[in-house]
């Protein structure tokens, strides 16, 4: 008998998404933000994403056996989570009492909203089998069950927080996940990084990778951040005099409360404003990144060290798993043979994790996640129709050899909007919805930054590369299909592809096998013929503050709202002000 499992995340805070497993095969996974064009789609339901998953599989709500959500009730007596929260937030007695007396209110609210969403999709709310999965268990499942690791595997989850948990240590064997230890709010390494992200002038849950990108420009030794957090005797303790604060302890400015306190301002000076990365803020970013890496590695040693010595396999998820600098440090550990990072490590990925967990629990193992091309795709006919409808009346032409033609455009120094196949799941553009450039052309990264992305100048651009090039260019041989790691770049290569090597001599690389995106691979082969380098600069197809492009209409809107000159969608090339286009 077959099993169809629909995973839904979101509805309470940010990054709602949907994922669908049919008989252990991941048919579709997509974020709601891509359809509703609202970055992170805060407080929205995963309606459009669930609708797409059902359509992609060609099924109706009646065909779904189980719907699962990555949020579960937490018992007052079966876990010390709610007691820990109440004790550590003693200075906000209303929150403490709420955790003890009505600690599952958020879950009940979440469940009610999901049932309402399912009714809108055509499910029978009285008959639907709705299964909750603990948030961190969903993260753990999204890493372990999707890793393809058959042997015993260490499992790590670090994020802001789920119900109450912030950090998960465990191990997986024969498809079963065993919990070793969890930390609870406010003792959250992700929460601390998020609080400092806010202090540095970015949005929490959105700007953490900007802090990571800023860090190499600073000197971590200039400021000692050790007072913010410590790990001792197996416990992580965040200093709530400074960060992860709630209620009256929050620093407030222009009517907004932050997750750090006025005491942090007294110590470090005013909160950063604007786009400039300057002294002392670059050093603060470096100090936070250094503390984050130090504590994460200490925690891994303490709780997972023995398992890693035994197996060498680690699966990692949660928002903090997208910290590629930490991941580089983990790979460098002698006891780690292979690290799998869930490519959608943030909360969007919990839809996959919850669905995978329930599928395995029902005796249906799930396939290894080899790629993330799990969203919508569009035909040439769809694209031509979108061009016909668009107010800018784009001039388009159909081209025969897309990789060769586009490689020529890149080598001439032009960035290109590249829209091919199914959209990626997760925050990284991986050659489905990308802006691409030739990384040996001087200044192309600055050009993309200033004219198209409108983003901070100090943020790095990343390379996609052929699997044959990776051993020549990268210092460590490790699978990297999803851009979840940085690598030191070997001597000589920074001069060959300067536009994709960061300030610290590293690159966050996507190493592509041809099987998963043949057209993108063939484009890089053409670049290799023309320039000697089978590498392309790759960044997501969107403007600052917008979600990644989903449909041809989104792509055209973005194209005409930027200084891009070339847009290729499947075989359809749109060029601005080009007389010979029809």
C-alpha cells in the first residue's frame, strides 16, 4: 500500500512552506513567499505552496494519507522545557506563568490555523489525519533522513527556537532518531547570533548571513564577546543581561523592541545604521562569529564527539546550519568524514523534515536528497504568453543552443538572468533561478551589486562549478551540491576567478554533477572552453528585500526593475533595446 504525506510549516511566524512525499519520494517542496511575493511570508499560511505540491503530484486532498506539522504540544511533566523557560525568564513573570499554565497555547493556535488552511484547500477537517512532530525533531529528520547516510549518524540541530527547544543533539541509526540532549529558550546560540544581527542593523532571521559576510573584514581579537555566553558542564548559558531578552529588558527604538538590552548599547555603543560596514561594527561581527564557532564546536565535542569518532558522519539542520563558516570548521575536524547540511535548514525545511519523519515512522523510508529542484517549472509557451501579457512588451527570440549563446554573452562581461527548469527549494539559488556572471571578468560582481541586487557592497558572490573543477580549485574534497560550505581556494585560482573569492580567500561553492541540472552544467562547460575556467558567478534571481523569482512574470518584473540587459527563460531570450530581437 502506498503512503502520501504532506508536510506544512509556518502559520505562526515565518517561512511557511509545504512538502509532499509519495512512497518515500519527495515530489515537491516550496516556500510560500515565492508565490505571494512577500519575503519570509510572515504570519501567512502555506496555502499556495500546499496547492502547488498537490498539483505537481496530480492528486487531490482525498489522496493524502497524513498531514503533518513541525510543531507539537510539550508536556509540563515529561520534559523540563517549560520549567527551564519559566525559571530563566523570571524577570518577566507574565511569560513565566504563561509557560507553566498555558504552555501549549501556541500549538493549539497553530493547529487551528492549519486545519482552517486545509479546509480552504478542500480537505475534510473532520477526517484529516493531522500529526504533530516536535520542531527540533523535524529539523533533525530533515538532516538525517535526507542525508542518505546508512550507517550510524550524529545529528545536530541549532536554531533560534521551536516550541521551547533551541538546540538538539542526537543520533540516527536504521532510520530511527535518538535524542541525547536539548537546550531550551533563552539558552539559544541562534537567538544570540540573531540578537547581535539586530544590533548590527539587520533583520533577525534574514540578516545573519550578512553578519557572517561582514566578519572577515573585522578582527575578532579586538573585542572579547565571551561575557555573552558560555558552555560549561554540558550546559549552554546565554547572558540574558545582554541578549535573548524579552519584556521590559528589551532595548526599544522608534516603537520597536529588540532582542538585546540597553546594557548591550552601554557596552558596545549605538546600534549600527545604514549600509556601511565600518569600525567598530566589522570587529563586532568578527567577534560574534568567532564566539559562535567556538561554542558550537565545544558543544559538538561534548555531546557528539564519541559518535563522530565511531562513525564520522554528521547531519546538521536548523537556521544556524546555514552558517557556512562554522560548517567549514566542522569539515576540518579529523573525526568528521562527511557532513550533510539540509539545504533548506531554516524553518521552511521543517515541512520536509516532518513529512520524512512521519513517512519513516509509517514504515516507508525516504530517498536521499540529491537536488533541490522541487518547485514549479514553465514551458516556452508559458514564457511567451507571459511576455505577451507584460506591460513592458518584451522583445524576445527563441535560441537553439542556450549554453553556448549565453556563455558568449557572459564572456563579453554581461550579467544574465538565468531562469531554467524547476525552482529551487531553500534560500540558495543553484542554477534554476539565478543571476550569473563570468567570474574572470573584472568588476562583474560590483556591477551586479550596484545595478541589479542593490545590496551591501561587502557581501560575497559565490561560484557554481563543474564537479571536475572542484578538486583543482578547492582545498578540501567534500561533496557540496547545495552551497552549504565555504572552502579555502587553492593558489592561483583567486587570480583566475577573482569575482567569486571572498576577502578571506574562501568561496561558498556549489559543485554540480551533470545529472541534476544538465543545461547549467553545459553552460559551465562552454565557459571552460572559452575562458579555461568551468566556473560561473551565481547569485539568486531577485532584488534586495524580495523573494527569489518563481514565475516568468516575476522574472520579467524583476528584469525591468533592474539594469539587467539579458534574461534567458528556458529557450526564450529577452534583451533590452535590442533591434534584432523580434
